[in-house]
C-alpha cells in the first residue's frame, strides 16, 4: 500500500499573530494521574480536552494487559472522559509476558514504580538508560533482575506475597523525572521510609498528586521523604480536570517573538514552577511575557500566559547563556526558543540540551542544527547549540522533511513564517503527536498554512 504523506505549505506572516488560544493537555500531568488511578481501588475520572497522547496510550495499553481497565469516550463539552479502574496499592496484577516500552522512558519509569514490590512476576523491555537507573536502587533490594539484550534490556520484577519491600534511599541527578517517580511509587509499598535526594529539582507532578491523595510525603530542600501508608486502600479515587501543557508554550512564545508586534495569549495552562520556565526565557531573550495566575486545579497551579513582541526581539536581546537547572527543565522547549534567538542580536548559547521526546535520542540536536542552517541561521554545535542572532534578517525559504519527528515539523513551521517566500515541509503527520491542532492553532492566530496529501 502506498503511503500518503502530508505536506505543509507555509506562507510568510506579514501581519502580527494575535489571539487567545487553548493548548493540548499536559501529558506529564496526565501520566501521573493515570498512575495514581491504578493505586486507587475503584474508578478515577480524568477529563481531557482531546484524546490521550502517544505516551498515555502506551501506558494505558500496558495497564490493560496487566488487567487494569480503562475507557475513553467523548464528553458532552466536546472533550474526552477517561476512566481508570484501579486495583489498589498491593493487589496482584495479571502477568501478560514481556511488555515492550522501549522509547517511552516516562512510561517505563511509571510502570516500574507501579509493579516493583507488588506480589507477582512482571517483565518489561526497556531502553538501556532506564534499566541502569532502575537497577541502581532495585537490585540491592532484591526486587529486580536485569537481562541485557541486544535491542533492549529486560527487567524482571518478582516479589513474594505478604512481604513488603525494604525502605531505601536514592540519589538522582534530577535530569529525568521518571527516575524519582519510579522510586516514590515503589516506596509506597515499602515497610520503611523512602528518601530521594535530587541534585536538580525535576518536575513535581507526582509529589503534588500524592499530596492531594494525602500520602505521608515531606520535602526538605532537595530531599523527599516518603513514609509508606499501612492501608492498601489508602488512596481514594478522584476526579481530575484538564490542564494545558507547558510544553506548548515554547512554540507559541517563539511564534510571538519571531513575528513583529505579535501578541499570543495561552489560556488554562500549567504554571508549575518545576516545569519549563518559558516566560523567564522570553524575558531573557528580549521579548515580553505576562503570567496571570488562575488558581489551583487538583494540586497543580494554572494560569493564562501572554507572549508579545512589541518591543522587537532584535532590539532587546544582547546574548545569553542557558545552562544548569534551567536548561534541564526546559527540555525540548529550548528547541523553538532557538528560532526566537535567531531573530535577536548577540550570541545565544545552550550548552546543556537535554532532549526528552522520542526516548531522549540525542541525535535530534544534529538534525535541529541542520534545520536551522537550511534557513540561513548561523548556528554551531558541540557541546549543545550556539545561535548567532541575525536581528530582522529573514529566514531563507525551506524545503525540508521531518523524518517523522514532530519537533522538527513544528520548528520548520516557525522558521517558515519568518521567511519572505513560501516554504514546504514534508511528512508532517507527526505534528499531531507533538502539538495536537498545531496548524489550526496558528491559523486561529492569523498564520497562513495549508496541508495537502502527496
């Protein structure tokens, strides 16, 4: 069968991008809420603005094979309703054989956390980095064996009925939140306290969800201490509302800063301080950002965020180095900000890029550099990426393909809007996984985009 490829034709944006738009659901928060639903006995309801994303679908499929059922159906308001029927903290789950979760590190970490120390035998096929991180604290506890294979590492999780895993302590770099999440979820089934120390603070979505569920969890600076509940049904099912994704902010900020006099407001989005701090980055790049707090939604702070470029990025920015904890938290959100940096003046250095999507494959950095160069942007790599801002110099028109990576599809779109001639981007089906309704969102703001099958 011939594969139909979606092609995106992008016209230069002569007029500012202006409007108030929603964004897709925060997938990191959704994954944590699904995991918490598994630990509750009964039905947890999660309201969504659209169908679950790819990582959530991988997690839900794996849970279904383990005997944890879920249903997703249309909601009266046009969104979706996801029900997760949890089994409780200690109940034995079904043994479906080896669950392949390679390329989904966040999902693998959550599954290890949900299964390790639970009565029964379970096997996961994971990436090497996940296996090493989990082995660092589960091997000494006797809850894990690792079989190293050519195309992945098989984690074998076995625990005897009636026993509880010993308390333990781990040190985490904080670069990958799934390491901490796995440890905390395992710690809920321990007989002693779990202590997690992070060199850099990663996203705290799980801690907030556990605090809402009244888990005995304490934070003291960089140290988390979890006292396991005695009751296997300690957590009651909950009902969660949708929260817009902070991961979307990088793309919309870059769009606002790349097209002069644009003003883009994003409503109902996560403003969790442990997530990517895009607003601060926009200020450092010379643009404008305004965050209006909107209160708390089931333990998560939300608000409306506005990005604007009335002052002109080219006049405001004079170079910048982004490193350390801020760079780690940005993750993939730094990619679109490189496009914005190209519209400034000065030298913008990102020496510590920590890719998150597509299994954290670092090869995205070289492909990213190639994309920027194809648009005539002055960029170098190793270590990280350095961009030399060109002010108001337009981007060269593009004719590129994405290789199935939605980050590159979105990046190319942003660059093309800052050009003076039409551009064509091939193979953009992947956009729906990276930023659902990306084309429709930009059209609502005034961009001229057209998709066609070739």
